[in-house]
C-alpha cells in the first residue's frame, strides 16, 4: 500500500494521522485496526514524509495567495516534465534544486528558494511550474514574509549592468 492509500484508509476509518517531530501520531489510537497499525509501523517514515509534504503544499498555497492575492490556478502544471525541452533544466537538476531547498534550515531556506526560482526561470521554465515545483519543498517553520520576499526577488530579473 502506498503512503497516500494508507492515509486515505486511515481517514475513512475516522483516524487522524499527524507527524509530530519523528513520531507518527494516530488519533484516536484505540480505533486503529491491528492490521492497519502493523502496516503503519512498517511504513512510518514514508507516512511522516507524506504528511510533511501535505503540510508543505498547504504552506505553498498560503505563500501563493499571500504574494498574488489569488489561489493557484488548478490547470497549471505542478510537476516538471521528465524530458526537458529546449533550454529547460533536466529533471535531475530540478530534483537537486528541490533537495537543496528541503535540506536548508528555516533561516537559510528563503535564500536557497530565491536562487532556485531564478535558475528555473532563467532556463525557460514557466512561473507556475517553477513555483509549484519548488514551494512544496520549503521546510516548515520558515517565516512566510521572508518566503514571499524570496519569491518576489526570485521572479524579478536582475537589473542589467549600466554601460
């Protein structure tokens, strides 16, 4: 069973799953069927990662609304294509950008995000694709104001040098 399927099964059973630090918390614990509990224990790390990803996606939507005063358009692509088009970054480089953002501490993450946005936009990726690919990787605990400024700075092309 995939983490998403497990979280769905838990929700259908009336169980709330949350990640609290390195702990997977299931509430009410007494309602978790033994077979689901055993499988949750086997896939604990994957479930925690999925829960953190969901929280990061919620953070990304909040940042988008904060910056643009509108929710993200549901038809915008939210993943990078596996086969890069002319001038676009290959998927391996995009994965490296996402990993760098995810590995950054909450204080440094806005600067890492700013550089990653600029790198993808300079390579020709669309704004929606860039933001929806990078923002979910932002670690929880980052200052939303600093992230909004990082997004704005990353989207603003650098000023051309005076002759």
